C-alpha cells in the first residue's frame, strides 16, 4: 500500500476525505489543507483522475523525526529515490512548510533535502552530476512537530486545471472550489441548479460533470505519467473503467446566466469543451452517446424568475477586488435580494470574500463556511429554504429557464 497526500482548500478537508473514502481508500489523518490516505498502486493515477475537490495529489516518499539538520539529511538520503525518479529528472523542492518544529528555516530545509536526494541518486547510479534534461519532478516538504514528510508530486499542473476552460475571464472560480460548494450544499442531480453570475461557466459545468458521473481529469495529463513507476497500460484500463461509469440516462436541469454577453459566450465555449471531453471518454469504450450541455443565457439576475418551485441558486458574484469597487459590490449584494423574492422555494449558496455580505443581502445565512484557496480568504453563505418537493418539475416545452422580462433565448 502507498501513503498519499491530497491537498485542498483549507476548510474542505472533510469533503475531500469523503471523496477519498468513496473511491475505496482508507483515511489516515488530515491537517489544514491536506488529507493523508492509504491507496493501492491504482490510486496513484486514479486519485488524480477522479477526485473533484483535491488541488494536488502526492506520493509520500519518507516520514521520520528530525530535530537537527543532520537527521533531516539522513532521513531524506535513506529513501529509495532511484525507484521514483528518472536519471534525467530535474528535481525541484518547490515548497517547504514548517509548524511547531525546531527546524524552521524553510530555505535551509529546502537546500538540505535537495542535496540529500541528489547525493542518493548519484551514489546509486554512479554519477557525479545528474543531467537534469528531462521532465521536472516537484518535491514538497512538511515539518510538523519535528516530524518530516517528504512528498513527490503526482499531479503536475494543479488539479483545478481540468483542461476544458480555455478562458476563465477576469476573476474565475477554481473548478475544485466549485466542486466543494456543490458538496457543501448537498446538491443532487434531480435538483434544478442555476448560477446567476456564471462568468466562465465553472459552477454549471462542474455540476454537469458531477451529475453525469464524469471523472474530472479526462481532459488532461498528470505528472505521474513522466515517472518511472507509471503503468501506462493500467492507466488506460482505469480510464475505460471510469468512462463506463458515466451516466447518459439521467435528466438534469442546470443553467447559468450573466449580464455580460462575453461571459455567456465564454461559458458556452467552456461547456462545449467539457462535454466534448466526455464524448471522447465514452468513445474510447465504444459508446457514441453524449451528455447535454448546460444552458446559458444573457440576463441581469434581476430579470429572472424561478422556473420550478424548488432548486439551488449557487453563485460566485463579484467581490469588489477586480471587477467592481467596494461600494458597487455592496450595492450589488443589496440588489441580490430580488433573488430571494423571485426564487422563493430555492436554496441559495453564495461565495464571496466579503464578511458583510449577509448584512447587505438582508438575510441571515443558515450556515457560513470559511475557505482559503491560495491566498484568498472566502466565506460561503448557505441558505436552506427547502419546501416540499413537487411531484413534477418538468420545464415547459422548448424552454428551460423563464426570465421575468424578455431576454435572449437559449
């Protein structure tokens, strides 16, 4: 068995842990922004392919105590690095994090770990200098309470880079964050979903992939594919196994809107790429079916009305940092009260960096969850307004979303 570590937004550890357990792997522990688990050899590739809320996946190469730099070096040198790296690998210790430890100089730790790895490889391969002409292999180090964890990156580009979003606009929401929000709201495919600030379409697209059970990593490659222990034939089998799990027999009602016509076109384009990616996965196992695209329309949110008695409004409105001024943003949040009125039976989820959102919105959230993704601190305001589920929520023929005023048709 292998020890793996998956990173996520701080605050999303429980959701990521549930995902990992759903894949059939055993949780070991968690810390802010990361979850450790045990997995078989398949997990090295499968975790990258299938986890929706993980930002990266690492293989733990070494774990040991270190109270001084000599023991730090010895522990890193003892690992069998020759089994995990190629002779031409360009090794980069990209990040070091320390917490409550005697060793707290991140720069010094970085240099010593790097030296230990090169010394071990040089000794094993009888080489004075490693060529470093191949692919980059990233190493991350955590030192918690004098316990050292050395991790090898299996992902490469962050996992929120699914491969379908060619244009994210000015202030895009991470795909992994969108997946977290869907899980926080306990969204299910039978529930209508609308994003009134669709931007680049991330929330509706991630909801679509989740609803049809599409593994999020079908459209990209991972760093593990450049490592010597990568099993290419087994990876292809895993992809086909996951492709066979895609649902094409379910009905969903996922929509998005934005006042900016460029955002609507951007969302449509990104959704097209995501659905084409899914079609290719299905084609790899001889299935010619496809999944429907989410629907997007240009409209001010104030001009929309609920097409069903219940559903979920999930959105990432402007924060007042890059798109609007703080004053304009606060006014926008006040105007969003129309969503409360015009979608009376709908749950609402809003993520923003504003700590005064609900004061401006005029309604107190049932629950507020804090997330930190990268350097951005955000609050997720959740409003549970569930009513009895109607027996039928089918849209009118040829229309999937009803505007209060005339807007462009889907």
